[in-house]
C-alpha cells in the first residue's frame, strides 16, 4: 500500500502549549499557509514546533485534534 504524505506546519509562530486542542479551522489555515490541499487517502503529519521537550521530567508534550471541532 502506498499513499501521499502531507506535512503541515501548524506552529508557524513557535511551539504550541501543552494541551493545545487543534481545530479544523487551524488545519485549514495551515493548508493555506503551506500551499497544499489535504485529500482523501492522504497520510497527515502535523508539526507542532517542538524540537525537544521543555522539561526533561515531562518528555511528551500532548496536543489533540478533534474532528468535531470547527
């Protein structure tokens, strides 16, 4: 199986805070900014701007994407 991969840079202004909830509107804005269109069957990867955890005792920044948000 093969598919197209799309990388969206969501964090245009720097890393998102831990627990930030991504909405469909956020992804639409990232599509426009990046000049790509997500299509059915695409594998979507979203970059939140984290290059390293800010606190080694909390190694996994968590963000969420909710399909019901708009």
